C-alpha cells in the first residue's frame, strides 16, 4: 500500500490538502462564503496528526489485519468529525507487515523516519508486535499493540514504556476460558500449539490453569505457522484419548485444524478449545464445522450501549458486522487519540502520562483501564462457545458468550509480573 | 506404540502424499518438456479451489471437480502462449523470474476477486462420513480422493504409454528439439503440455479445498513440497513423481508421530540426501541437473 493511500479524506481534509495554498490567498476574501462548512479560519488552524497503521494485509493473518485497520479507521472518523485530536486532524499511513517481523520493522522505520509519525497502531502477530515494540521504544514512538496476545508484550523484560496493549493477554484469556473448560469437560488435555511466541504463551497459560486444577497433559505438539494439513497430528491426538484438545492456533491454521478435526469425526470423541477464535475465522470454518470453547476479547453479542453503537457504525461503513479484531482496532486507535486529546499535545511523553492509569468505557459491562506499571488494558474477558448447525440463525451468529471474568480476576498480578518499565 | 497407530500414520501419509503426486506430475512434465521451472503452479492450484467454489454454487461439487480444472488448464494455456513461450531456450533464470512474478500477481488477483478472507467449502454430504478401516476411522472424502488420484494416475499412464499423443509428449520430455525436427508442431505440443500440467494443479486444488479450506495463500504451502517431490523422483519421470510424493507423505507423517521436532525439516533432509547420492533423483534421466 502506498503512503497515505489509507488517508481518510474527509471534507475538511480535502479542503486542507487541496485548498491550503489557494485558501492562503483567497481565504480572507472569501471568509463569508457560505458553502464551506469548515470555515477558512479552521483550515489555517488545523495541523496534521500523522498516525501509522501497521497490520498484515497479506499472509496467514491478512483478514484479521484488515479488520483491525477497518476498526481503527472508525475511531479516526469519529475524531475527525469533531475536529480531530488536540485540535489536529488525523491522517493515517497504512503499511503491510505481511506477518513478518523484518518487514514490519522496515516499514515501521520508514513511517517513523521518512513520514515522521510519532504513533504506530496495529499488528496481529505477537512475534511482529514484539519487534515493533522494541523499535518504538528505541525511537520514542508510542506503539498501540492492537491485537498481539502473547504475554511477553506486557510481561517481563520485553515490555516497554512506549508500548500499550489494548487487548487481553494470553493469560487473561486462558484464565477466563481454561477453568470453564476444565470444570465442564474434564482435565486430560492434549495441546496443539503454533510454534512461536503467541502459541507458546497461550499453551503455557492453559497449562498453568490445568495444573492448578490437578489436571494432566496427555500429549503435545508444536506445529509450524502456515501448516495446512493437521491429519497426522489429529491421529496422534485421537490415540491419546484426551478429554479436550487445546488448540493454540490462529488464522488459516486454526481454520484448517478445526475443519479436519470435524472431518476425522473427533467432535464426538472430545471437546476442543483454545485461547482465541473469532468471527473472521468461524465464517470460513463454516457453521457445520464451527465448534469448541474459545477465549474472546469481545463479541458482537456484548450488550452495552457502546458496543451497539460501534457495531452499528461499523456495519454502516463496511456492510458487515465487526469481529473482535475490528473492535480492538477501534479501541486501540480511540485510546491513542483520546490520550492525545487529554494531553492537549502531540508529544508522546505527555500522551503516555495521559494514558497511564486512565479509566474509560471500553464498550464492555465494566470499565476498562490502563495499568500504569505494565501498560496492560485491564478489561472484561470472555469465554465464547462456537455455535453450529441449526442454532446458527444468520451468517454472523456464530458465538455465544458463556463466561465472563473481570480483568482484575484474570490479569497477572504485580507479584506474577516482574516487569519494570523504562523511565520516560 | 500400537501397531494400529503406526499403520494409521503410514496410510495417512500415503493419502496426503497423493496430492503432492498430482502437483508434481504437472510440474515435472512442464519442466521436462520446456525446461521451465513453473513457480506459478502453486497459485494455479489455488485458482482450482476458487473456481471450484464459484462453479459449485451452480452445479454442486462434482460439476466443479469436472469444470474447474479445465478452466485452470485453459488459463495455463493462455499464460503459456502469452508469456511463458517467450522464455523458451533462454537462461532458466528468466522462466523462474517470470513464473515467480506471475505467482505473486495472480495471488493478488485472487485477493482482489475474492477478498483476503478464506472461503468455506465442504465435501459433498455423502462423503462427509467415516469409514472403518479396522486400524482407524478414516474420512470418506480422503479415501475417495486417494482412490480418484490412483485412477487418474492409471489414466495418465495409459495416455503417456499407449496413445500417439502421449508418446509425442514423452518424446518431448526426452528431446523436444529432435521432436520438432521430426515434424511435430512443437508450439502446439508445448501449449498442450502446459495446459495439461496446470490442469493437474487445478485438479489438486479442487480436491484439497474441502480438506484444508480455500485461502489466497493455499498454494504457497504446497509448492515447496511439490518441488521436493520431483527432485526426489527425478525431473520428467512419471514413476519418479509417484514414488517421490508417496515418500514425502509417509516420511512427514511418521516424523510427526515419532520425531515431531524435525517433521518440517524431514523433507528437506531427505531431499539433501538424495541429491548427494543421486543428483538426477531416484528415477531421473541423466542430463537435466547433471
């Protein structure tokens, strides 16, 4: 994607971009021109607030990346309609990370050094998110790690002062989901895990809950990202006869695995679940194969005023319902912009201070807030049940929330997280 | 370790390997006849699946199975005439660059046409059950695919061994210049061979769609193993592709069972080993890589 191609050209932006020079001469003379909603004075006053969006638009997580960006743009629209953040109109610059840490860092450097952005929002993969987090700390640029769930983003020595995570950590998702699964379906588990940071921390978080409940790991396998055929792994799982197979896979990998789990008829033999699943995958899995219990940072069925408004705005703009990826993109961008608004300054240092400890309506039943010592967004965390067959009433009616935990109940405590964020 | 599990993995390896056989056969006749390493084979595999999705809405699965590969074969022939034919006889690097670029461009075409999200696609209802093989319950669809590809291999073999056209194709793989000197229209031959090769890729795509789902990147994951299969079996060799595909399927399956840590690596290790001992591949003719 070319620089600035994702720019939201609102009417005001258009005026600013195309008319800035002309308005310089003509502005004073035509001050009273009635056709212009944004008066010339505003045209002069508005500065441009450049925000970089880095998401995967190609590769295994392309669809999730697109949803996150779509969600973020809803927040940009919302701010630009009321005059921007801290009096500046928001312009976004989108780049494709292709779920490749090297490419992401290169694109990040380009946005920071050449375009001059002071904020980066986005990413799906934690491996990429961690690379961006390191880059942004070094460059003193705020990074909203929108959809990266690996604990490492906010836990331990890889957490950074300039990085914020709007979504739940793997541990939060596992604690909300794993205990529900263990109590309901049994404590003999087999693990199929995507072989990188996110998969590992997802598995470990589930294992911890299982150990605390006195359960047993009957087998486990690591699978490379991008695996399409899980049949040999599934034969192993079936032979181990677990109560539940915990699948820490995401994107296309998760789709293939669940489809094949169905094809091998294993749904009748055991339960399936894991740290994450969502609309954009369940739509592809198809309603007949959709099954299991999954961690979810949000769902369209979360019934709050904020969620309903967001869902309606998203549907109006894109013609389909938002997945929780879209929700995260919205929250991430919205939090950044409202932080800039409260700081009344584009200075990242001031914005960080404005964000730390801030409590806000995260579109959920309980308020969400930014913990100042690890930059984790503490929020309600859900366990969703995937619906299938006749109970699916419309194409997006694919999940039902069966359990909800408050953020403080499931997040790392200070004793569990040895993080020490850098000084500003 | 139960014997039944070992046999299950062995069987599953054969079944998954069959798809690679299909891919490798298309690649190998193209490479053998025209000397072009067709990197766009993977994306044409994906095209097979996407066209199947489109056609199945109208005709059901079997209509798609019949038509989608033909469409892909026709696309292949157009690509051959318009682009690939220009690099014949040139440094192999040109063909490599061309088909690699083509693969990327065509993948974007998929994204533009069908979106970045995957598409749901299922096997026909009566094939979504399981069959008791005594050692395990196995999906009926996978068994049907296995049987279908076996039949197809037999048909292809008959075509190449027993028909005049097949003999010309084989002669072309041996020495296409000589075939031209003997008065065969090599231009038509090359287009036909490329069409046949891409038809097989499209067919593999249709067959794989109900198992692994349809997504723009689906070709990326089969192209590497398919190349490994022809390196194992030997470029241009019919039985080499069959042996190589089965070997690959079985080795990966058994590695997942016994040494999962090297499952992904195993195919490359075997390839390296074969290249060290017999650079032309198990059934390869001398000359192509030696």
